[in-house]
């Protein structure tokens, strides 16, 4: 059936969010039956999404919001900054963030099965890139105050949960953590194997100095202490006032940090290097 009206295509596009040509083709194959066309598009959309799922998605956006005294943050990845700036991608981010914030008792895996995954597949079909709802987090349940910070590029976000203190203090610390990327809240939270690796590096460096063993040991421990102060949130110099440490701000406000999360888009994702010439040739040969 080739006599498909523009209004039918428009209606199907509004129902699915997919491209005009995909909708027109689906309607032709379904002989104008919109419900059947929706079913077929869901099948093909899922198929195409599956084919793209192996492609690296290390770009994207962070979404963050506070609702009823609790803060939520999600990371959604795509393959390119071009898609990350697309209005449809941004609307999907807001949808996911809303679902996460209104279903705080459910895991991301549960939420994906309850509707997010279907929306994701449609967006993959529409934008032509692999899209991944990678992770979600929330502030600590028993926090007295929480603060959020989202960097202007929407690619770095932080949540700080405090016992005591105020939202303003928590927000200042969240902004600081976004800038400094601390490894943990305090030195005692740094894994021992990380400390030992640093100690081994400092040992190799210090032994080359030719100084006595007791002096070398002091040099090593001094460098370890410096390392711990640099990567521990509470020991860092406050970016807005380097004369203060984060610990000083906490003490002045009778507060302690009981939760800290920092997301940066794509961190830890191994980006697949694609030989585009080989890819084109393989498609031609295929």
C-alpha cells in the first residue's frame, strides 16, 4: 500500500518518536494499520538498538536534581557530543531523571525494565547512536542536608550528604569536589593497596637520593601524608578560600560528610578505536 497520508505518518511519528521515512515505510508494510506499524517498529527499533549496543558510548550528559529534601543524579552516555547536544537526548535525560527521582526505592535495573529501556531503544533508532543509561545515585537517606553541583558543561556532577550543616555548606563542598575530584571523603577511606602502591613509587624515588635509610623512610612517609591530604576531600584546601581546609568548614558548621558521589561523563569507559576505512570496506564486502 503506497497511498499513506501525511497525517498517518505524523501520528505514527508522534507515537514512536522515530524518523519520517521509518514511519512511512512501517505504515506501507502494515497496509496503513497504525497499531501494527507501532508493533513492527518496536521490533525493528529493538533490533537496531541491539546492533548498536556494542559501540563505545563515552560522551553524554549528567543530570541532577533535588526533590523533597533528597538529591538524585544520573549519567546517560552516547557516542558523540553532537548527539549529547540534541534536544531529544536532553529530553530523554530529563525523563530518566524524573523517573529515578520519583522511584527512589527502586534500582536502576528495575527502572530500566519498567519503561526506560523502551524509550532508550526509540531514541537509538531516532538518533542512530548507541545510548546507555549508565548509572544513577541519590543522597544518603538520613542526611540532615544535601548539596548538588552540576558543572556548566553538564558533564561533571556531585552530591554531598551532611550530618548537620546546611544546604548552602553542602553545595559549596559539592562544587569544590567537582573541581578537585577527590578519591575519598577522608584518609581513612583510601584503600590500603592504593597507599602501598604510592609508597612503593616514593620508595623508588627516595632511594635514588643516596640519603641514609632513616631519612629515606621519613621522606617516604612525608610524601604518603601529602598524597593522602591531596586526594581526601576533608583534607583538601577549599577552592573558594585556599586558607581553609574542607575540614575547617565542616567544624565551623558543626557538620560531617556522610555521603559523597562525583560523576564525570565517560570516566572509566574504554573508547573503542575505529578504523573507519576498514569498517566501510567490511560493509561493502558484506
